[in-house]
C-alpha cells in the first residue's frame, strides 16, 4: 500500500473504512497478536479514530478473512492513520508472509469525485472500492 500524503482536499465528515485482510491459516495466531498490538497503538495515538474493531468474516482450508471496521472523524484522520509509523510498520509485517492476498478496502463516505480520485491514487496498492450509499448521512465533526 502506498503511503498517502496529507489529503489536498479535506472533508470534515465522518467516514467508514472496512479493511478485509486474507490471512494464511498457519499465521492466524500471530495475526491476532499483532492485531491487539496495533489496536492498542491506534487507541493511544489516534484521536481521530472513532471506532477500531477486528472481526472474523470467513475462512476456508487455506485462509481466514478478517475485517477491520474503522470509523474516522474525517479524511484528515484517515490520512494521519495511514501515514503513522505504527501502521506503516504493521502493514509491512503483514505483507512479509502473513497475508495471502492483497487487502480489500471499502470506503463508505459522502465524497465528491476529486476526493475519491485522490484516494484511489494514494491507495493504488490495495484493492480499493467505494460502497454506494443509497440512503444515509455522514455527520460533520
């Protein structure tokens, strides 16, 4: 995953990111231990992270898919998260044999096309998509 710089276009509304990580079954315990470490660091260092929750989605004989549900105060908080040393180090460790596939990222946000285009370029190494929102709202903080 490329590291985004501070977003040139900011949005002050809350946004949701789901990160689906495909973990090799023989590395699940290590992944869970690393998940607790990164969760503690995010809680300590990122005031713009409103929710940070790891859940198990599915699995088969070769991999288990976990989902991080991350709710950010705004797009600057997302940029801060992805630029933080603890996240960069965590992702590097995951990519050194723990993950079995590219991470799928889904962003739920009420963004215009320039902001979506910016994040598509910044997260080009991940499988990024934007969830279509048919009804709902995003509070501004």
